[in-house]
């Protein structure tokens, strides 16, 4: 869920009650170049990090998405027939930080075996989209 860094505590409590356990800082992939954007996002990230820490929520900000790995693995182990791979290609917001190949490679490290990867990449999308 993407929220503003000034989100009221009452809203965070409501979201927590309905099962939200993390936030993401989202920048539109068609966002025009903007001087100082990185600095603004860093301030936003730091403010949200404090809120997330209070609620024991996830804010996936570590290099290589290491903080997301345990949840990704748990989802893949629990419901491999319900997961799809989505790349958000072409990652225009952060192409200088993370590439499509690096993101795709994460699936290989998170999915325990070939059968799981086959389900996520082939069987599940084919069933969902009817092809």
C-alpha cells in the first residue's frame, strides 16, 4: 500500500486492523526528471520508516530486496499455485538502481525449485488469463 508520510495514526491503525503490514514508496514510471526527487523520497522514506517500526510493518528499502525475501519465500511455499511473476517493467523510476534481470533473478533465489518457478511463470498465468 502506498501512503503519504503524513498519514494520520488513526488511518494506520485502521489499515493495520484490516491486515495491512507494509507500505511502499511509489514513484510513477512516467514521472518526469525532477531535481531533488531522491532527497524528497529519502525524507519520505525516513518518516514512513518510523511509522512502520511502530507497527512492525514492512517498508522494502534494503538493497537487493533482502528484507522482502522471507515474505516472498513464505508466499511461494504456502501458495505456489496462487502466485504470478510481475516485473513492473521497464522500471523507469529506478533504472539506475535495479534492472529487470536482477529483479527476475530474485525469483530464482526465492522459489525453492523448478516446479514452483514453472507454476509462477507458466501454469498460473495460463490458468488466470486462459491461454
